[in-house]
C-alpha cells in the first residue's frame, strides 16, 4: 500500500512538472511572438516592404522596415532633413523591442533607401503628408494602434499630417522641432549664435554673406563649434555610427531646397522658411508628446508651450540633450517615450 502511494506521488509530481514546463514553454512562445514574422508578407525580407506611392509625376517606391509585432502599439518613424534617412533612429533597437512596441523605419521619397525622382515639384509638405497617408494605408495602421513620431523636419511632417488626418492617430510625438520656422530662426540668431565665440560667429556669418556654403571651412566651423553643442553633444570622434551614416546618405538637393544652407534658421529661398502652424495647434485633440532638449537648436520653452497649446499634450525635457536627444540623453528620451505610448495603450494617459 505504501509502495502504491509512493508511485502515485511520483507520477503526480511528474505530471505537474510536465504541465509547468508546458505552460512555461507556452509563455515563452507567447513572448517571443514579438519577433515572429511567419505567415506575414514581409517575412522573406525580414520586415522590409517597398510601398508604391502615387504622385502627380508617377508612382514611386518608398522603403519601410517593420521591427516586431504588436497590434496595439505601432510607431511609424519620420526622419529629419528633409532628405535624411531612417538610419538616425537606430537607437530605437536598444529600447522598444524590450517593451514589445512595434516600430517601422521609413525613408521618405528622395531619401537614400527610397526612389529618387529628384523632382522639386514633389517637395512640398502637402505631398509628403499624402505620402505618409499612403504608407499608413499600406501598413494597415489604424486609429486603434497608430503612433506617429517625427524628429526635426519629421516633426513638421508629423504635425502637418495630424492637422489633416488626426482621426487616424492614436498618439502623436513631436521630437525636437518647433512649430514655427521664423521662431526657430529667431532663437538661432538671437540666443544660440551669440553663445559662440565672437570670432567664430563672425567667420560663419561672413561665409554665409558670401554664399560660400561649399567652403570646407564653413562645415568645419559648424561641426566643431555648433553641432557638438546643439546637434549632438559628443566629441565628433565619438558620434554614433548611425548618425554619421545618415549624414553620409543625406540628400543635399532636397535639404537645401526646403531647409536652406544655413543652420541659423531657414533662410534664402528655402520653401519652409515661413512655415508656422502655431495658430492651429489648439485643434489637435490626439494625445501628443513634445520632446525637447535643453541644448537643442529648438527653443525648449517654445516646445513646452506647444505641449500646453494642444488639447492633450505632455512635455518631456531631456535636460542633458540637444537636437539628437535620443543619443545624448538617451535614457530620459526613451523612458519618457515608452511611458507615453504605454499610458495611452492602457488608458492611463492624462
């Protein structure tokens, strides 16, 4: 009798152990499904999808790459420039997968990994907004899961998209971009410029006055005295490889056409130099996160004002950060971004 009881105990223990292992295996499988690309059309390419974009000048393809699977939290990334690339967002790989937030890299038309018709009639905010909408539809992003993040010029594009299509959005993130180009220029010239050594600022301004923007000295002055203070606060030799790669792949044609040559605001014939949507911000109902850096080229006080001007805004200041706060104040940036997305997802956003 005692032997039978012992055998029964052993069998029961083994069954429970197997059940626990099976449950653990199921839980592990459930967690790892974030990286499961099986039965998806982009499995062959590891998440890359070239999306056809219809324009007045024909149909062209833009590059996208999905990372992860999460039907509730999907973030489309709009890079800066104009004419930059998705490569600057590589830091997202270090944070969002661990939180199981899906995100999508995307090169806008005429950027490095997408088609380059090189037609300036296509370089308007209105057309880029329609491009984003076509990308949204192709990726099946909906108001139940669609977060739009724009950095720098991407912040302009993200806000322009929201002003027309905010009903498609679950959340909006404006990263390191003021909502007025004239105000951006004023801040650069009246606040940031005078922080440079007088002789450095004079040499920069003299070169600009001569339109000598291709002079290697102009780039040297900016990189060593302005960029390392306000674009990315690290010595140039320590700049992250994705940032260097983005600069290497930057399309100068579209950049100069829309932004202009100068880094002290949008000047000359730049098509964005009079861009200003400050009077329209009150119409934005979508939960909005505005990210700024203390040392940014964008006035952090203006950014805080933007967060208060929209109907449901939140402000995130990266105290150690500059224009690329996702690198020089990385933990603050991603902690705040992830909290924003998850707060909306679980209904606790205020």
